């Protein structure tokens, strides 16, 4: 069996930096306790577990503002997805020590939206409903920013948006490039005056383009990642719709049914930007050994997590050949 290790894959720089900040906070005795993360640091349960083992408490809930209501003392860590000004203000009012792990690419979108609104624009923000990143960006100016997930959302635009002479569009960082372009085309056809700024981040673009080209012709594509990870789910979609490869998502090796590999000659493996390298490495090693008589119940490998401090990086994971300085 030929195993295509799709490159680049796995942790992006925004996730690596967020994890480093959280680990550093946990190891620093001067960080006010308790230490809370407002939401999941990244959408991966294994990354969350690692921080929990270090004494960092992850709080989850319907939105960042209501999660923060649970905290009365200590330190709060804002995740790579970013938060709204309201959440920042409430944290300051409560006297909490704040560590902001917002990815710089997400911060850039906040800055763009704020600048547009200050110039009198109404903003259509293409993103996923219920995801924390849109919550933060729309929260910059809830009356002036409207979340659009699908074309049908355009039919319910408030009157102020329909009448806007100054209209702009921007996007969540982890969307499918192809879906987003289709939606942007529709918006441009309806509102020719619209200004467009695509904010799908470079890490997301590279991982989608990699799977679109490298998984083409694969009998199966395995995407390793958490079901709540938007970029992981988009990679499954890109494999199926763009590379035309049947695709499955597994959270870890234990979830991989060996029956899925039987009769397959070319299998591509990739992972979401929030998936620890060790978990993907286990899946790759199992698939590589599969037709060498190693078919058995998948077992995790021993050894340190590849993303742990001092661990050897896995080639291709988070090592995209990239024009982005930190990808
Ligand atoms: S996926 Fe993109 S925006 Fe999100 S943390 Fe990674 S680099 Fe930043």
C-alpha cells in the first residue's frame, strides 16, 4: 500500500503559540491561580487533556461571555480563536489576570472589521454559526457586522445592510476556500459595490491546497482531528469534493476501523491544524504497517508526544514550505 503523508499537515503556528503560552503560564509559579482557559484552547481533546494534567482548568459553554461569568479570580487565557471586546472588558472589570493567546491572523481580521466600521461600512462576515471565532469578530460591532454562513442568510439581511452604500465582506480564517469563493461570488453579484477581503489564513490555505493536490487519486483519505475542529472538517470536505477521494475523519488511532483499509492501494493521511503530531504519527505508522501483516486492533505507540517540549518534530507537520514567516 502506498501511504501519502500529506504535507503540510497538523499544528499551525497559531496553535503552537497558544499551547506554548498556556504551558508557560502553568509552569510559572507567579501566574495567579486558578488558571482557566475560556473555551477549548484548540479544538482537540488531547491538547486540552495535556493542559488539564498541568493544572489548567478548561471551561466550556455556549459562548465566551457566559463562560467568563464562571470566573471570579485568578488567570484567564483567551484561546487562539479570539474574543470580543465585551469579554475583554468583563475580564478587566473582574480584576482577572489575562493571557491572550489569540492568533495574530485572527487579530488581523478584528482590526480590519474595526477599521471598516469606523469608516461607516456595514460588514458581512462569512463564518460558522456557533464557532468562537465569529463570536469574537461580530462582537467588535454587533450592529454593523452580520454573520453569513450560507447563501440563505443573505435573504434575511437587516434593512440597514440592504441599504448600505458602503458594504464589505470578510471571512473566518478556517473556511473552505472553494465554498467561500462561491459565496463571495454570490454576494458580489447581488451587491456590486461590495469590498472583499478574504481572511482565510495561510496555514489553512496551504493545508487545503496540499490535500487537493496530494490526495487526488487516493483510494481513501484519512483526516486526523477533533469533530469540533472546523479546519479538520473542511479538510474532509476538500478531500471529497476537490481531490475526489473518499475521506474519513478519525480522532485518534483507536477510531480507525481496519476494515476501511482493506483493498486500498493508495491512502492519504493528513491532520487538522489543532491535531497533536503524535496522534497523526500513530495513524501513519499503523497504515504503513497494515499490509505488511500488521493488521490488528490499532494500539497507540509508546513515547513522548511529538508536540511536547524537547520532542523531535515530525517531518511535514507544521513545516509548510511557506511565504508566511511563521507557518
Ligand atoms: S488555523 Fe490559522 S488562524 Fe487559526 S490558529 Fe492556525 S494560523 Fe491562526
